[in-house]
C-alpha cells in the first residue's frame, strides 16, 4: 500500500479506506497509516507529555495516564530522550576535571559548536563552512547586519521611508508570490536588502525562496531569510538556491529546548567579501586565538561571525536532536509531513467544509495554503465562534497547540514524534468541543 510520490494525501486516505472497506474518517485508516509509517519508531526517541502533567487539564474529561496530543512543535519541540544523557556527560566532565574539559572528551567545550555543525548541513542544504551555530535568532539577525527596525534606527534612518513591508491583498490571508515579485521588480533598484520569512509564523505559508532570491539578486539586492519556522520543517537548499544569508532558531522543529542555540548561514560566495561589523574573539582563528596579540586573524565565512565560546549544555541538547534528524533524513520527514498534515486537512474539510448543509454547526476555516508545496507541518485554523473558547476547551482535553492574534489557532503535527492516530484523536476532540459549544449556544 505504498503511496506513489504523485499521490495526494486525500487520494491516499481514500485508497486506504477502500482497501479496508471502511469510511475515510474511520479510526482504522489512521492505524493503517501508522502501520505503514517507516518513521514511526522515532516517536520513541522523545518524551511525550502525559495528560496528568499538563497544567490546564480537566481530569474529568481525560484518561490521566494517556499521552497528550502535542501539536506545538512549531513553537517548542519535544525533548529527545538523549538530551539528559548528553548534558550529564558534560556535567560529569566538569565535576571531575574542571577546565580540562575544554580540550577533551566527545564534545571538547572549546569546539563544541564545531563538533556538531556538520549535522546541520543536510537540514539547511549548505556546506559546513557556510554554517555557524551561535547565539539566538534575533542576535544573529543583528550580527549579520541586515536591517530590521532597530538596525535602521541605529543607523539614523527613517523606518517609514527605509523599510518596505508587503501585505496580503484586501480580504486575503496569504501573500501571492506574483505580488512579492512585482514589488521586487518595481522597487528593487532602490532596495539594498530583502529579508523575508521562509515560512510565515501565523498563516503557515511556505514562501518560494528560490524565486525571491533570484528576483532580488537580479536587482542587485542581498537576499536573506528568517527560517525560524522552516528549519527542520521543510527541505532547504540554501547553497544551491544562492541565498546570501539566513538565520534560524533551534527550539521549534529542531527540538533543542527553550532558548536553544541558534544558527546562521552565509553563502560561500561571500567568504572573502563580507566581514562582521561586530567582531568577537571566537571569530578569531583557533590556532592563534589565545596569543592575545591584538591582531585579528578572522575565520573566513560564517564562523567569523561568532562572538563567544559555545554554551556547551545548549550544544548537548541540539546534538541529541540533530542525530535523530541524520537518521530520519529531511527527505523522508518531509514526505511523512505532507501526508500527516494532509490527513489533518482532509478530516477538517470532511467535517467542516463550507458546503456542509448544517449551517448551525460552527465553521472551521484553514487559512494555510492547501497546496503542499506552499506549506509545512502547520495548519492555522480560524473559527466562526470565539477562538478563545475553542482553545481553552481543547487544552482541558489534553490538546497542546497555541493561539495567535488576531484569530488563529495553530496546529502542527510533526513527523518525528506525531502519529496519524494523534491526528484522528485531535479531530474527535475538536468535534466534541465544537458540538458542546454549539449546544451551549
């Protein structure tokens, strides 16, 4: 029952239902999808929260020992089980040998970030020397000196005159690629830097990064991306796309824990052209770093942007997660993700599409693009009733997702640790919540 690469998720659901001789919404379809999932064992590599441990839970509505439905990987990924082991290894080393830990062991502290940077290559599609693991996302955006509001202010520039923001058309939720490219074509000659999201935090829209890069560079612009919601979620090929620079955090889909060490990319074509404006001692070549002769020997490329020594405990947690990604591969994860989110979309459309005859039933609208090429794991849902009530009732029943203004609830089934049965359970609970809300009204 292996799906063909061209088969859409809805077609797969219907085919499996036909083979099982059941309705596409039947639980057996979810169980069969999980049975066929070659990545299902990776779920065992993570701690899945239990219902009883969630603060908003209503124990009268759930089985307290059951796993929660964790659809919040777009905000904070779950903890890989090896994190504790890796952190304890470094704590043990620190306890036993103190400062000697800088130079010995599996992760010598002085090069802790460099030890694991190779594991990021396939996730972002870059050469090792184009990547640096450091700081937090916003810090890296500042260090690369590509302008956002405070950088404009820092340089004495007027924000209204110096920053162009693209918005969706009136009455639409997502940006059209033709509108983005039109702005670049019309105004590109006066634009120095294009900084775009790889994937929009609210709508879940995945942007055509190669097209934006090509269009911007044709006009002489530097083109960079904030990949906070794209990294570890969709396939990236930053080097081949010719992207000039990029930054990302690692606590969402990369599962490194709150405040985890972030990353930056600088294309190798800029290795000897672009240098950091703010230099730190860890951007200095290691062989002469401790001579302290006040003569900068800057490491070419992304590593030259590093400021300070890597926080080894944060390196540990990212290390544990990146090893899992290496085993699973982004290509396989993306394929499962398309099916997982597609299954969620199929069930929502089945129960809540606009053409349903029961007009009294609350409406659920998916504002995330329907084309799989234009989205990642996340679907953003809006409702014809108060999102606050829906969200609170889902929380009480052990669904972990989040709400974002103005009126969206973000739901993100993650292929590393979420199952098709999670999606099935979520839909059952959503049905229950909306039915109870309808009754109250």
